[in-house]
C-alpha cells in the first residue's frame, strides 16, 4: 500500500491596520483566505500584485541556514521553470520505474511545487486534513465551508466516488472554482474568466450537484488516468508529481485575470517566478524556503485585501519542510537549457567590451570582477550572483531566465 501523507498545511496571518492576526491552519478552495471568515468569493494574488496589470515578479529564495540548502537548488529551479511555463500535463503522476525516486522516500520537488502554489495564493481543491474532517477518505471531498449547521456533509452520491459531481453536500458552501459547462477539473479550460468559470453551484451543468475536484480517483472516473491536481492535499512515498495539472493551470489563469476577473483587460498580469538562489539575507525575497524539525511541510502566509474588495494579495510567505524526514532531492535540472555551461564563474576579470554570458544553472561574478567603463555585460541564468569585490562602471544586465 502506498502511504499518503498530508501536505500543504497552511498557517495564515491576516494584516489589519498594521496588526498581524494569526489564524488556525486552513486551506480553502481555489484561493487562500476564501471562506466564511472573509468571503466565499475571495481570490488571492501573489506578492506584488496591487491591481495593476503587467508582470508580477515573485522571487523565491532558499535560506542559507536551512538543512540541505544546496540540495534544494535544482528542485526549486525546476519548480520556477514549471510555474513560468504554466502548462497543464496529463498524466502527471509517476511511480516506481517511471521516476527516479528511491522506494519508500518522499520527493522534495513534488512537495515544494505544491507549497509554492500556496505561497502564491492557491489552496486545496479538496477538504484535506482540517477541523471536522477525520483523516481518511473524507479528506478528498471538494473544498467547502461546513455551512450553517457547522458540520460537513459526506455523501459520495450514486457513483460512490468521493469528489465527483453527484456528491450530496447538504448546506456546505462550495469554495472550488469550476468550468460552468463542464465541471470537469481533469481537462483543460480555455481562457478561464468569470464568464465561463464559477464558484457558485447555481452555475453547475444540469444534473450536477456539486463541484468536482481533480483527485486521482475523480480523474480516473472521468477517464483521465494517473492525473491529479498538484494542489490536492496528500502525498505518498515514491510519488513524482512535478508537473502542473489542468485544474492548477486554470486556477492560476483565472487569478491572473485580475480584479475584474475578465481576461484581456488592463488589470491582467503574468506571474514571473525568479530563483533568487541560496541567501543568508532573505529579507528581499517574496518566498523563503526554510527547514524545521516538525510536521511535514507548512506554508506560513500573511495577506491583506486589495482596495477593500474580494481580492487579496500575499504579503509574506515562508515554506518550511521537516528536515528530519527522509527526502529525495532531484539532481536533474529540467530546464531545457541548451547552452554548454551549467555554472559559470568570473573572478579576477575585467570586461571592457560586449559580453553575453549564459548558463543553465548559475553565473557568479567575483571576487574581483569589474565591468569597465566601455563594458556591456548581459548575464542570463536562473541564478545570477554578484559576489564580493564586484564593480560595475559600464552596463550590466541580469536576466534570471533559462537561456
């Protein structure tokens, strides 16, 4: 039997009037903060989005003091590329000989892709491990509030598959966004926006009782094998889930339609994840990855509303994983990078001409590196590091993308 552990626990801080209020660990619907407390229709945006369209850069850094910091670098860079590509994959679950994870070991990259989803505003499609839900099959019912009776309704309907469209949920209030005409989270949604994407069960297709979620069991019942939303809570040993699924991508794209929830307007934006590297000082980073010695994986999130609307943004995000457990750190950089160098270092060098430096992993300048008065240097790599003794007199441009 494959052991499935909880993942994606959240600790949420609400900031009101400069004061931080720590809330219980929760994970609601398509967006963090959605629920009975702040509103069913809340949509949460990543750090840096304030309602103006364009590119929102989100820098993720590894705390140099974290256990296994160096081993995290490649998995985190893979995740940055995956989120920037924003492409749905099916299948996206691989086990045994179909992955490079040793038997009985938990994959750090799979966990962290899920957690960075939380750190950019997404929550669980399923109820997961929470107050009122006993660990077990009921955790896979679709995300909802417990309604006026303060008790979740657990009825899997005629098909007996938990999380499908015929679930009978009593007065539970749905929090999971779905495509109005399909309610099938296991296939792609073309151009999700408020006109075709909804949270209100009144918009469900005829004959559907509740929003379906993209668990592996639901997708299998819908003839989409070995596929599950990355944001679904629960992860087992020897489980490779390093690619976004259709529901993950649709939720991100809905969020990126901005405050008006309509695609193609001025407030639309694109999330650009940036790998900030391993840093002793992470104060400038939007997401910080640290280690702890308890739990499994937890994302500590702070947030605030945008202009008193149903739209919120992340104000702080820290992901901690339990370093005392046995993890597999993927050593393969899945960048698709075609240049010949993985890492480049320039030390004791002065460039007074045009230089174009490219690397698949990192470029480090220093110690004793200088861009002279007539120098024009462009550095393209996921991590560009300006070390001690670096002096820029001419022009220097760092492009933190994959060449």
